[in-house]
């Protein structure tokens, strides 16, 4: 049971987009002075969305694959866990190696919640008829 590499290209592309965005130095990130955006934790929603899409793009190739329901579920779980761990590693890299950036536990929480949401979505939508 194999899945063609090209089906993972959207996930791989998105992975590199996420890396570029999270490793930008602080001075290269546009600053918007808005109490409303701070109030709704806009930056956390960005983290949530980046990681939800990342998990979705890596789960998508399994949608029409020949893997059975349990195998797909296991892959979905592994993908979500790896994405969450990636979020944690990124926070440490930002703290120690990225200019002007810091470790923010709430960023990692948002990353993990995005991964968890995408896992839930994929489980509901991609496994219902398997």
C-alpha cells in the first residue's frame, strides 16, 4: 500500500511556508496596533490555522488510499502528534536562534489545538465511509 509522493506535495509545500513564517525575525513581521486584534488573540488564530492546514494537507493523501479505516486513523494520529511536536520545537528554536522572537507557550497551545482540530475534522470526514 503506497501513496504517490506527488500527493504529499501540498503538505510539503505548506510545511516550508510555515517554517518561513515562524522563523521570520521579529522586525520583519508587520506590526498592527489594534486592541481589537489583541483582544481576539489574532496571532494565536494564525498559529491555529497554519497547523490545522498542515495536518489537513498531510492527511489528505490518505483519503482515497487503499489503507483501511484503522490504518488511516493511526496515520492521522501520528500526523497530528508530529505537528504538535513540531510546534513545540519551533518555539524552542524561536527562543534560542531567531532574532527578536521568544518561546510562547500559548503559541504552542494554538499550534496543538489546530493540529487536534484538523485530526478531528479528518477523522469525521475522511473515515466516515471507510
